[in-house]
C-alpha cells in the first residue's frame, strides 16, 4: 500500500498523519522531534511511503 505522510513539526514534538492512496486515514500519532523517533514512527507504518509533506 502506498502511503502519503504529513508532518507538523515543532521544536519539541512532531505530529504525523498517514493516508492511504485512497485517502483513508492509516495512522495519526506524534513523537519527539528527534531523527531516531521519527524513523521509528515511519518504520511502524503498514506500507511504502511515497510522499512526505511538512507544515
């Protein structure tokens, strides 16, 4: 499944929303704004990330 990811980034934490190619919400979560935590968040998704947007 192809996934489209939106990140809302702040200094302390990053919120993430993942949508399927059909626009269905797959996952909504947040994590500390540290590279390791963001990679763990993406690796836990059930599919292939094809696009990322930042806000």
